[in-house]
C-alpha cells in the first residue's frame, strides 16, 4: 500500500484505542488518580521539557531538512508551553522556586524514544504518536478545567497549547505519508507507534485492561 493509505490505517488504529478511554482516564493514569488542575500542570512541565529535549537531541543526527524544521519548531513550541504553564501556575499561587520537573528522572517513554535511530521511527513515535496522545490528554484536561471553573487554564490549552500539539502531529503525518513507501519502513513506523502507545503513562491502564499487556520495560 502507499504511504497515505498506510498512515491512514495507523491513525485509525490509534483512534480506535483512544475511543476506549474513559472521560478522564488519560489524566487519571498520568497523575495516578490525582486529577487536579495544579497537579496536572506540574506533570505537564515534565512532559513539555522531555518533548523539547528529544526534538533538540534528534536534530543533529537527522539528515532530512524538512524533518529538521519540524523538530526545531517542536523544540521551540514545547519550551514556550513550559514557560506558559509556569506562568499559569504562578497565577494560581504555586511557588516553583525549588521545583525540578526531572527530579525523579526521565520517563520510560523518554528513555525509549531517545534510543530510536532512524528518521521514520523517530517521527512515528515522537511528533506523530506522542502528540496524538497529547491531543487526547489535552482535550480531557480542557474539559476538566472548564468543569472546575478554571477558564484561564482552559483557554491557554484550547487556544495555544492544543493547536500547536495538533500541528506537530499533522506535520509528522504528512512526512510519514511521503517517506513510508516500502514494507520495511512501514514496519518500522508501525512498531514505533505501537510501542509508544504501550509505554505512554496516559494509556497504561487502558492497555492493561483491554489487552492484559503491561507497559514495555525500558532501560
């Protein structure tokens, strides 16, 4: 099959998985049940930082210019999100003076992603699959904020953070549609996407519930 047909199949597979999530299940898995705006914003800082660092880490060893452009844009956007979230936490009265998002180390998903070597794997796992997960998580978070009456945080995510995460995903999708033109590359993209979905904290409980599969161990 051609690249567009192949990627459409991967998108459908992800959407089928996401459709089985409960109303706040991504947030509950990510925060270990502490579904509260400030807690989730603090967790988001780690996620944004890891995403930015990964994009920056991959740039020097990624030869394709259009992919470098995507990674550069994502690197900058994620750090912008980091600063905006810090600002919102300060408005909520949070003191981040001694807060270190990476105090407990990098996430298992980060450890998996940083080990990927080929462009197709990096794009499939990173801006394609990871940002697809972010889109679902952010939608749940926006709904939570609106229900809690936190309009400023909901607006920040709805008007700034979510559109940019979606853009990263869409740019990655277009690249994969173009480069996934052989069975070998399609196998690499499929494995990278599925591994990302299996490892991601936001989908951990769903994966265990629906398939009995626990998160892939990552060193």
